C-alpha cells in the first residue's frame, strides 16, 4: 500500500505533479520548435531533455506508487544502456540507433497496454478498450518494424526489398483481420485469447510491412515509424490518464507523420508507393534499361589539380560518406581548398542517407558551418557555374534518369543536378549500383570521372595532393 498522507500533503503533491507535467509539455513544444532549424537544434535538445527530466520527477511523485524498487532498477539500467549507446555508437550509425530507440519505446507502450488489459481481466469500458487496442496495435507493429529496419540498416538483412507474389493482398488481409478483432473487442470486450491474437498479428504485420521496403526508402520509413511510436505513446497516456504522455506522444506522432509526407514529396512519390511499391526490387529496377559506354576511372593527382585550381567546388554527400566515416576528411579537404581561395559549398538532398537529416548531422559533427550547407532548390542553379562537383557515395539523389527518363522507377524525383557542372568526380568503393539497385547514367557521362576506393582514405590522400599542387 502507498504511504498515507494528509489531505494538505496530497494536494501539494498533486499540484506539483500537474505543474511538472505542464512545464514538461511546454519544454517539449519549445524543444521541437528548436529542432526545426540546425542553428537552434542544440538548444532545442537541451530544452527537451530538461522537459523529460521534469516529466520523470512528476511521475515519481504519483500516489499510486507502492515501491520504488523496480522503478529505480529500470532507471539505472536504462541510464546505463543509454550512456553506453551515446558514448560508443558512432554518428554514422545514428539510423540504426534511432531504429532501436523506436523499437524500445514502442515495445514499452505495447507492454503497458497488454499489462492493463490483463490486469483487469479484459473487463474494461469501451473507451479504455479503444485506447488499449490502439496502443497495442501501433506499439506491436512499430516494435517489429523498427527491429527489421535496424537489421536492414546494419546489414544483418539485405537492404533490397523482400517480396513475394500476392504480398500486398496478404498484408492488407492481415491488417483487416487485426483491425476487425480490435473493433470486436471494443464492442464485446473481455476475450483474452482474441486480445493476444490481435497483439500477435500486429507484431507479425510490423515485419511484413517493412520487409518489402528497400533501404533507399529508409528515411521515410524511419520518420513513419517515429510517428507510430509517438501515437502509441499518446494512447498509453489515455490508458494511464497521463497528460504529459498524451501531449508528448501527439507531438511526436504528428511531427513524424508530417516529416514523412514532406520526404515523400522530396522524392516525388506517394506514401502508398513507398510502403507498397517495393522500390528497388529486381523486377522494377530492370525497367531503367542498360547504360551505354564505360565508367571512366581517373587518377587522384589529376583530380587534385582540378580541385586546387577551381573557382567553385560543390561537395554532394551520400550514404557512402557515412559508411566510410569520411565527414571529417571532407571538412579537411574543404578547408584546404578554401585556403587556396576556392569557394566551397555542400549540396544536401533531403533524403540522402538513411534517416531524415542524416547528412546534416554528420557534417555538423565535423563542424561544417551551416552557412555552407545548401538545400536542393538553392544549389541546383549553381551547378552550371561549378568547376568540380564531388559526389561522395551518393547514387539515386544525383541520378539524371529521374529528370530525363520517364520510364525510370524514380522518374520525377527531384535530384541534385551535378551533371550540369563542368566536371564531376564520383567517389565510390566499386561499380555497384547501390542500395536501390538502379543503374546511374551519371557515371557514364563524359564529364564524370570515377575515383574508386574507400572515401575516407581517398579524401585524405586528396588533401595531401592538393597541398602539393
């Protein structure tokens, strides 16, 4: 039993909890606003962190708490895991870490819903059953979907879509069955077997939902899973009558969904095409046709001379820069060029990498000034006057087929038009097609030179060569 308190002590504690939740909610909103711009993102994170601290303090003051033993154990264990991930997970692995965070948060929400339903033996009112069912369904599918996204990003599962005949029909039938059980439980609550069947189907649906999505579409998937996790948390708030969970979950859910929509627009694709189009599968990628000619390999010394005597150079980072952890080498090369009077800019595509803002995060880690980063609409008009465009591990975001070939699977997708530069240098490990499986005609153009090898090592050698040019 919780300790007995006087009425005045109970009132003071209740007011303190409400004040903590109000302050936490305000800080979450201000933190989210700060995250909308790179220059205020750090301050926004600090505000959100303090908001979370206030939410935890307020929650620990609840009168319903009987013992703090398990709570303290959970806080210590979670803090240690979070500290370890913060210290040892490199910035290049942020997409994988984010996917795991989504999975853990969603699983916690699902467990709360399952616990509440089981604790009451399934005998809850219709409104509560609706909140619990919504929480468990979203939490379950987000858990398994995020874990599969992590496996794809980590290379434990191949990044190309995994498809089979009738997949979308089967997935929709499975989803309809899950929702049907959910609706039945709202009308006729109390069946534990049906409830656990609904939870199991939701866990299965999460795997089947992400399975046909290629790694090239991971930025949209990541923001969508973030949205699901947020909405699951909001539903948890309704189940537990916790206002701060409702507010924070709603903010997270809707901001993630809006970001997903914006990223789909950046690719000129619909949400349904991302979720059910199996972009990058062998059957689709074959429509692009075979490229004529050969990729022209260039020497490092020749490229160093071009860069050293250029007037303007634009770096275009992609996921290859992340895997090579080459962001610091890029900054070092840019500094070397700027000392020689070369104008250096960075062209950032909104879906480059494997999570929203992936390239911005990596370049910020290397202390690249935000004023040097240019979005797609800003940098494209500058390519015709660019002497050298340096593409570092990017593929689809610089593929001219999106602009020139109506038959391409990525036709209409806005790209960084590096092929309009006077010279293009592409840093790649080899002649592979990348995650999407699409051939890139940019690599076969006369203006393009291919510089093969590890991006970090190549850029480091370029720095030395430019200094000697």
